[in-house]
């Protein structure tokens, strides 16, 4: 969770630096245009809760780092993103803890 603010800042600085070069500028223009065009009204409407649910699901590639990338691509505000991702990580930790404790308890019953 600690690296999320730095990741979000890094994406901004990296994009700004790479946009100095024509090929990267075209790449970022296409990337952001395509991403935001594909995002229909439901995604735009539920972007905060969607990001929270995405980060809170304890599966591979659905954690804080990917959440930070999604947040940057959709242009969410910095502190809002940090708080949503932090909350998602806490929820994911809670889910994993409950599953582990339940699994251990069930194992001991048999």
C-alpha cells in the first residue's frame, strides 16, 4: 500500500517526460483516447466504487499496483485514488484473513 502514492506520481512524471518524444506522445494519446472512449457511462458513473471493488478482490492482478494504473488511466483525482485503493487493500486483507481462519477452523473440525 505504501508505494501507491509514489506509483501515481511516477505515472504522471513518466508520461510527461515521455511525451517529449513524438512516438510516445502518439502512443499516450491513443491509449488515453481508446481507454476513455471504451469506458461507457456505467464505468464513468461507478468509477470510484468500481475501483474499490476491483482492488478489494484478492486475485492476481487486482491489487494496489493495478488499481493505481487504472486510476491514472481514468484520470481520477490523486488523493481520492489513494484513499480508494487503501480501502480496497484493507478489504482484501480482511477477506483473505476470514478465508484463512474459516479454512483452518473447518480443517480442525475434520
